[in-house]
C-alpha cells in the first residue's frame, strides 16, 4: 500500500493512520452487540424502574386523588414511626431464617441420599424435583385446602388418632406452614444443584479416606462439604434473596395473618401501595427491601473466602 | 382537462371521499369501558342489551364491560388508574365509597341526570344515595341496594327437630338467641349451623349484620371515634364468640362450609344470592327471612354498589350520558332483576316479583322492600382498606376459644383510633 500523504503533500509515514476498525475494536463491537439485548433489558426493566421507585419514594402519591406531591424524606421518616414495621421485620426475619435453614439442610440431605447408585433412583429425583415446575399459585392453593381445619392434612392425622392444629389460624403454625409449603416447592432446585456438585467430587478422595479409616460423617464434613462449598454459597445467596421476595404464598395462604404474624416485607409493601393507595410509602419500603437484599448479598459474597475452598 | 385526467380525478375523489368520511367517523367514535366485578353470563347479557340499546341512539358509542375478579377488584382498579389506564366508568363497593367520593376522582352527576329527559332523579331514594353524595352532589349511582337476610335450609332445621324461623317469626320469637339455638341444634345433628357469608374471619364488616341488633357500630356517626369498646359492641362480639366456640352454632375459623351446597342450617347474605340456590338433585326446601331481632330491636342492613364516572376518563361527558341512560327508569327495571333498585317507583311487590321469580310476594315485601326502606349500609370510612386490614389483624386474636373479648376490642381501638 502507498504511504498516506496529507492534502498539502507532506509525508505522514512516521505517524501512519491506523484504520478505525481495528481487530480490537471489531472484537469489542461484537462483544457489545452480544450483550446489548441483556443491557437494554436490564436498563428498561431494572435500572429505570429502580430510579423511578426511588423518585416515587420522595413523593406522596395518592392515586385516587391524583395527588403527586414532593415530600422529600418524609416517607423515610415515616418508617421510624410506623407501628407495624417492627412486626413486619420480625416476621420477615423468622421466615427467611426458617426457610434458608430448612431448605438448605433438606436439599443437601436429599442430594446425598439421591446420589446413591440404586435402581430407580431417577424416579425419586424426578419426584422431588417435580414441585419446582408446578405453578406456584396452583401449588399454594392446593396446600391452602390441605391446611384448613377440616382439610386433608388433619383428616390424615385423624386416621392415626391425632388431632391436627388449625394450621393457618394460629400465629406459630401459620408461619411454620408457610415456610414448609415454600420449602417443599423449591427444595428440588437446590437438591439438583447439590446433586450436580456431589457428582463432581472425585471418588478417589473417599476411597483414600476409607483406607485411612475415616468415618462416613467425617468424610462428609472434611471432603464433601469443602468440595461443594461453591454450590453452598450459590444456593445460599439464591435462597436468601428468594426468601425475602416471597409474596404469592402469603397472599394465598394467610393474607399476612393471623394478626401480623406472617406479614413479610414484600406483602406489607404490596398492602401499602396497592391496597391502601400509598404508592410513595410503598416505594420507600421497596427501597428498604432493595438495600437489605443488596447488603446481604454483598456480605455473603465477601464471606466466599471463608466458605469456598478455592478462594482461600 | 383530458378525459383521462378527468377519470383519474373522479377515481381519486371516489376513493378519498369515503376515506375522509371514514376518518371523520373514526374521530367521533367513542369506546367506553366499564369495570365490573361480575362475570355472570346473565348479568353480562343484560349489560350488553342495555349497551346495544344505547348504541342505537348513539351509533358512534360502544361500551365494553371489563370483568375483574371480586377479591382484588379495588386493588386492580386503582392499579389501572395508577398506570394511566383508568376505565371510563366503574362499579364501586360501599366500603370504598368514601374514598372515591371524597377523592375528587369521580365526575359530578346531578346536572346531567337532571337534564336527561324522563330521568326523574327525585325517584331515587335519598337513603340509597346518601353514601354516594358529597355536599349535595351525587358522584355515583347506587345501582344495587341489596338487603341482607337469612336464607334457611328448612330440611336441615326440620331434621334437627328445631322450630323453623317462620314459626318463630309467627310467635314473635325470631331473636338472635333463638336463631343461634336453632343453628346449634342443626350443628349438633352433624351439619353446620349459621354462616355469615363472605365473613371467613377476614371481612369483619359483614358481622354488622349481627351486631347492629345490639345497636353497635364500628365508629361514631361522624367517623372520628372508634366504637369497638362500647358496651353494645362488646356484648354483641361476646355473643358471636360464644356462638362460635361454646354453642358451636357457627363454623369456626378455617372451616369451609357452603350453605348453598346444603351443608348448613342458615346463612346471612344478600338476597341477590338467591340465584345460588340449587335446583334438581341438590335442591333443598328453603326459606328467606329477615334478620332476627336483637336486644336493640328490629333492624336491617343493606349492601350497596355504585357506578361512577372518572373525571380523567377520555370521554367523561359520553360516560355520564351512558350512565344516565343505564340508570333511567326503563333500564333500572331491567337491572332490578339482579340488583335491587334504588328507585322508589320500582320498590313494589309487583315489579320485584316479576324480576325475582324465586322469591314469594311475602318474602319480597318483608325482606326486600322493608329491608331497602329501613336498612343501613355496611360500615365504610375514608381510607377503609387500611382500617379494614388493621381491624382484621387485631380481631384475629378474638377468634380463639380463650379470647378476652373486652381486651381485644380495646386493642382494636388502640390501633385503629389514630386512623379515624
């Protein structure tokens, strides 16, 4: 190719202009094009709504009266004087803690049991996973019938001479019921993740441990748990975030009752915004929920060095 | 101009003129949307019939009826309003009437109704419009004023060896004490006793159909003072609590029983539910009687629903005009076959018998006409949704066998008092 010259005829061979579409730029463009749909989706469906929710949280928005008044931090100050918020945080913490502990331990137990090589084991794996693909609302409605005082669960207990509780009407059993219904619905997902992780643990490690006379429990603690720690971190983040966003189960089973015993944060913000027409205050609660989820996820991510074996 | 050019001009004009006319018609075309909570085919057919009648007079106007689920009706409606997609007209429940009427969301109706030929606004009962009126201006038309009454499964009552409500009415003994006794006998015989329909230990305002017999109210007449701690309310709630947990005359919390499936002695509900009475194989002998007498004497309770036009509808004038047509004397008569009317001229046995063939003239006179004439509407208040939930949450602790009724009533007032 002939050397580039300027219109004035001066020689530019020393600083030869590079073509704009270099290999790097072309690669970068291809990369951006590949991630563009996702970026556009996140911008439209996550970032813009998030900014709008924050904007709404600085206003009093009464839909019926078409009143949208800037109130600054008034909604955030109202959080401090809300008489119901303490109970709501309590119910949310109990629900999340109960769900995470029960879900993770049951999922791990099932995964260990179902990782055995037995005839027909895939049938059991399918059975335990099947609730994950069932419609959440349909699943919860069926459970709402089963948990009625004169429902299916108490009828079964009666066969064994036991008197069942009024599951959804007692504050303690209502919370337990909601947790258990949610655990049964989603435990299959964590179970499958654990199962995949378990199958990735090298068998020779167990053989070596057996030769050394290590007990099965110690094998589980010293070999299995450390080697599946990345999956434990992943499932714990997914489960905690999911537990903070529970809504349909509460709406169908208890509507937040009895009293406020199962009114978790998402259900409370739904009530404030959509039932009580306080969209500004509801938006403020959404921001609070967002901050809680973000902080918990950040803390868990920071703890990965302690939890995950290859991060140490 | 050549012939060819003339032809082209004529052809273009022939094509363009109808197009222009069509565009003009399209500009005039008005599509109205009314949200309702009924998906009943018979109701929808009647509404369509009324809308078709209006379309004959106003060919550019079409009306669609948007059925929303009853459970989340008001929530869905307000979400549509928040999303900038309000309906032109909407059914409104009595509980949320105050919110809608005082918010300024609804268009005033007096002038349009008064100017509509043959409308006769004075024929609409003042008692029926009270809830929907502010400063003398009507903001929604009360298309349904339905009294609460007691449906009785006469077969179950007779099988339990109890006196029938009809006999008790004759002997002047139709009181709450006796109604609960009859229900307890049926419950003892293996069926359920008395059901307050739709209460389900959530919709507590439906208990007003009982506590009004004690002269109790949820709050003072001006709506500013909680009245759950008043002796009349504590007595009424103690009576209900005893009926549920000691006499077992009412199904307890978490027990689902359906009167219309033939499983209970009595149910308190609106007369419009008569359409649920089974025919054929599942049919049973039934009766419809007024609410029993309480310690404070006779009383009646009505449930209401209104139709309002939204101020920020795209076509408020057309929507008001359609509402005036829908609620004129002729169409009110059509509506009366499902929704007890607010027009005094229609409140007679003859009209209501022809539109409610399952009810006897005596039932219409004693329950429907007297109920509408004397009935007070269920409790309502501005910000009712929040008040409703707050009271519900406190009352949950009442629905246990060992509850301290007075203490629970105090907790209700402690919590709800600041909201009034």
